[in-house]
């Protein structure tokens, strides 16, 4: 009985440590990001940064390079073609 309890404790401890090194770290990272967004001051800073980046983007003459234009155009055309075929069914 004593060996069973000892083995159970060791296995439980090993599973807990394995969990903390794998999924526990990911969960902690996600929860810290949620805490960052839940703070009102941090949300205002994030909003300000996004607006600044949008302003910089609109001041540029071209938002996309030639290669990016081709890729985006092909992607949008593919989506439109797929939507046309599904609406006809």
C-alpha cells in the first residue's frame, strides 16, 4: 500500500511538472496578454499605436509592392469566383 501511494505521488508530481513546462507556460502567456488588454490605460496606448500606424500607412504613396498586389489580386479574385459559384447553387 505504501509503494502504491508513493508511486501515485511521484506520477502526479511528474504529470504536474510536465504540464507546467508545456501547456502551463502557454496558458500563462495568454492570461498575461488578457490582463494587458483589460487595463484601460494599456488599451488607450494600443489604440494610439494602431492609429499612428494607420496614419503612416495612408501617407505612403503605395501601400503594397508589385508582388503583394499580384498575390492579393489573385486571392480576391479566387474568393469572388468561389462566392459566385456557391450563390448559383
